[in-house]
C-alpha cells in the first residue's frame, strides 16, 4: 500500500485553501508564521468560502505533547470540520496530534500505533501546508512530539494520520532564512537516504527517494547561498517527495538518534539527524553498501564501487553539509561532551526503542546503540 494525500503544488497553490468545503476550520500554527501574514491570508480565503475559522498559534519549537492536548481542547470546543496545520514540522505535527485527539479523545497519544484502525474522520478532515522545506509531515504517517513528563521524543505513526490534502506552495518557503533552508534541507536528505535503505523500501518508494536525494544534492547549496527561487522551489518539492518515501518505507537509526538528541538537548531536528547520519551509514554498511552504490550512481559519482561505496557516500554527504554550514560534531551542535557521555544510558534506551530504529536495515541492540553514541563523542568511525 502506498499512502499519499491529494497534493496541490506550485506557486500560488496556497489559494487552494479557499476551495475547502465545510463550516469551520481550526488553523494550527505558531506566532512567527502568524506574523508573516500567512494566517490572515488563509482566514480571508476561508471566509470567502463561507468557512468560519479559529487560530491556535501556541505551537513551540520541538513541541510537547501537552501542546497537542491543549489544541485538541480548542478543537473540541470549536467543533471544526477541517484542521489545518500551517508552518514547519512543529505546527503540522501538533495539528496531527490535535486532529487525532479530537477524533478519538478516548485514546492517548502514546497509544497511537500503525497496526490499529482508529476510524478517524468522523468529525473532521486534515490539511497540511508546509512553510519550510524538510519535515515532510504534510504527506507522512508520523507525528514527532516530546513527552512533557519524561522528555522522551514520541515518534508516533498511524496511516490514518496521512493528511487528506497537502498544499505545497514554494512561495511560502521563500521567507526562510539561509540557515533554516540548510537545516530543513539536510532533514529532507536524511529522510530520503534512510527511506531508500530501510527493510520496507520498495519498487514504489525507491524512485521517489532517489529523486529526492538528487534534488537535495543539486539544489540545496544554491538555495542556501543564493536564495535562488528556482532552487528553493525544487527543494520544497524535494522535501515532500522525501516525505512520501519515508512515510511508506520507514526510516533508520539516524532518526532514532536524532529524535533522542533533539529531545534531550533541544537541538533542531535537521541538525540532530544530519549529525547522526554518517554514523548510521557506517553502522549499516554491511547490509546496505550496494544500496549506497545505487545512490552514488544516481548522483553520477565517478569511481564508485561496492567496496568503496560507504566512504564515498560519507564523503559526498560531509562535503554538502560543510558547504551549507551544517554542524557535524557534538560541539557544533552545542552539546557538552561530558554531559552527553553521562546521559548515554538514557539516550541509548530511547534511541534503540524509537520507531524509526525498527525499520533500519541493521537494527542495533541497546548496548550497540550505547557504543554508537560513545563513538559520536570523539567522532570515531564505526568499526563493529
């Protein structure tokens, strides 16, 4: 099964928000997005369509599950027939969480799993509008929220959480500052690479993942350095492609580690998964080196063989990350080494249990995860 929403894309696609059919819409966003005027534009279009709207703009970076519960309370009072996530990954994930809780108040967020049928859409439909180019939440089955009590990152998946509509308008992403373009771009790259390598990758997801990988390598640096609109537009589409691939094939340990680092140290998600990606590639090398060769051939890297594919892919990734000024070390992430070392037992437990880790081509034990994290402290290559 390949699960995907209806996707409206292209410059000006945001106007499609005015074609929704219903009576009430709850817009879930953050204060920065509201300040840019995107919320006002949506409300004006909805009003013309005869749809009353309300705004929940209290979404924070790396949002907590409590924010989704609060948003669901607003939905329960307002009774929307559309919930619209507008923003980066944080607002879109909170919108998904609130949508689920609005539909199924009898189920708590940690209980969500991909094997259960919940019978959603009795009350509302879900639309997502990304304003950044990386998360892929506008097309995915997943939600990433932080448990308020434990600090653990909740990576929740359910096929009923795939939005009904995704509006992918690159003009909404043109206002991203360069560093955010880099961070979200590396997130998209990690989605695309990991989705190509997972146990669940297929003939349907592989071409999408490869296209996304090629897009990031071709356009991210130009988007970052020049703010070129064509490059930013292609990156916006590439991020959605990567989201489709990962939603239908799963991810890997770079996301298991990245989710955990983000939750413990409040590091931006794209930076966390980007720093973890080289270690994931090294750890999965024996199982995936031929897949690495596929990626290198798609990137037209000369001299690549099955024998040297791991090192060549690492080199290509590190070169791109350097070009877009992305951190590749714990120091670069602003993490104290000793504090990281002290927390390795807890970090390893959370990363090993993360849902993304379970679809990795090589799945580490908790002890192996401890070793991977220990190697990250000094940048030591994976040798086991």
